[in-house]
C-alpha cells in the first residue's frame, strides 16, 4: 500500500521523510541555512510542568489555517489529523483483506470502512489519526503553565525541545510555533551554548537560565499566530 504521510525533523530539513508524527505535527521545522538553534530543556526554565490544562478550556479546536485539530480533556492533549493514502487496484484484486464497495474501502480500518475515490489505477482515501502528545507515559513532550491563559507546549525530538505558545482567549486557541530569523542574534544572551556538527548542519544546543529566557522577547522566537476555534 502506498502512503503519503510525513514527519519533518526539527533540526534538519534536508533529512529524508520519516515516520508519522503529524503534529508535528507538528511539528514546524526551524532550521535555516546551515545553523539550527535547539533547546536542550523545555521552556520556560524551571517552569511548572502539568499533564492537563484548566477544565475551562476542554474541547476540540479547529482552524482553517491548519489541517490539525487540538483536543484537550482530563486525559491530556491529543492532536487529530488526517492521513492521506492510496492503494492500487492491483493490491485490492490480489488481496483477500481489501475490498471496495460503492465508494467505500474495506480492510484498511479495523471493523470499519472509509470513503475512497478511484483515480487511474489508485484508490485515494483518508484516515483520521488521533495521537496523545501530553498525558501519555510514552511521550517525552512537556506542557508548562505560564499563566491562567497561557501555556508552553514543548515538542521533544532527539533530545531537543521545540516550544509552541498556547493562549486561550474565550472560545479561541491561539498558537505560535518556534521560529526565528535566519540571521538572528537573539540567542546571544544565552551563555550555555554547545556547537555540534551533524550532517552538514551546525546545531547550537541552548540551555537558557530563567533570567536569560525572560530577557528574550517572545515575539522574536515564534512564528505567525494561528487561531483555532472551539467546536
């Protein structure tokens, strides 16, 4: 079966497409040119780590700017996305597992069928993927609370953290992902820096103190605001 799903490394845009982690998510890559600034600790330093947000904000949030939904509950935080895939007519003909009936593909999803569309020799279909990223013992992602309305979601990959700022405003969720200008000097205030060469990229591993973190304007290290609405 041919599948079309991607995971982008947070420290190397040039690496091959790897397994599924659509929050990656989501994940937004912040590698520019030949230098990538990576955080070795979750932000903010010495922040209060939590497993769930205030019950006031429980629910599912969607945005026309994103293909990913965020779901908050007493179980933690989930990312909901669609995996777009294809399966050939030949595979269906030769396999007893798969079957197409009136535009529905049977055998891909256990005890259920999914709508599909035939284009040439391939059936195209989508499967909803719901992945727990906070509140799961197997996850290394970390959620920190800054205020009653603001949280930092630290996505972990390969020992580094990529922070996203989450702000709740009524029935809206505003998210800004880790990002910075290519020629930035914003991280010069951080004393604890280690330079690492990896696959042609210079990784600058950062470990800011609480004071250093507070001296960095948040607008300088995050991208555009994405607004989600509670369903």
